[in-house]
C-alpha cells in the first residue's frame, strides 16, 4: 500500500509560524468568553480559545493569554473572573469583543452587550449567555510569549431552559469553537457513545476500523 506523501513543517524553521499550524490542527477549541473588572473598576470582556479543564476535583480550569492582555492583568490584580459560554446566537458579539480596545474601554458597554451580576464574584456575567463559570485566580505559568492561567471554580450558573434532568445540554448551550485562520466551528453534531470500562466492554467490530 502506498502512503500519501506528507509535508514537514519544522517548528524550528524561522520561516514557519507554529501558531498558524497549531491553531489549524488543535481543533475545535472551546471559547472562554472571559469577563473581568480592572483594579480601577473598568469592565473587560474578551474571548480566549486556548481554554480547557485542568483538574476535576477540585474543579480548576485554565486559559492561555498569548501576550499581556487586559484579561490577564485584571485576573492577576483582582483575582476574579467569569467564563461565559459563547453561544452561536452571540457569535457576532464574541467576535467583535476580540478587537483590541483600549484598557480604559468597557467592551460590553461599547458593544451594547447586556451584563448582569454574578453569584459569587465581582465581575458580571453576560446576561444572554446560557451558562457561566465563576472563578478565582489560582496560579499562572509563564511560557515564552504566553501565560497559562489556572482558575479555581467557585460556582456555575446555567439557565433553567438549558438544563435537562439537572444537566446542561448541547442543544441549548449551542457553543461556538475556534478553528484555524478566520474559521469558526458551529455547534457540533452530537452522538452518544458509552465509554468501555474494560476491554470486555468493547463491542465486537467497533475497534480497528481505521486500519
């Protein structure tokens, strides 16, 4: 069997931009639409697509700030933030809030994005977002041009309409994701598939299909 040739992108090659390749291959990436308040009381709202769960118990999430951005400064100074789910219905607002506003400008106010008080932290949450994660600063690690920020989760808020048997549903969250270049991922098709606990649980013929 003849394999198709592959192109090598050497990460050490100065003519290669690893960021562009990474963001095209590590997909889809969920969006942390983070609301913060500066030490001076100025609101900030910005999307970050380097975002994931860092620990299950205690619940800790993480996001990466590429460069020194307002979100990073605010979280370090005030030690609080809210991660708002970015739904398809607010796609234009999420995208608009990624613009480089001056630190003295409240993006939500400028873009007419309605905010409302959070349950346990000072930064407000996006009123139209179906769910939010309220967080306190845990720690951060500086890596090259980026900073990985770890956040202790102190509360979740989810619209009643987005819950089914007490569990958030994809049908109601409708989360956006980021892909490569200027591409966005829309809410995905969902397939339920039980995870095998033992090798004996693997259904006959379900494995090895990629060979």
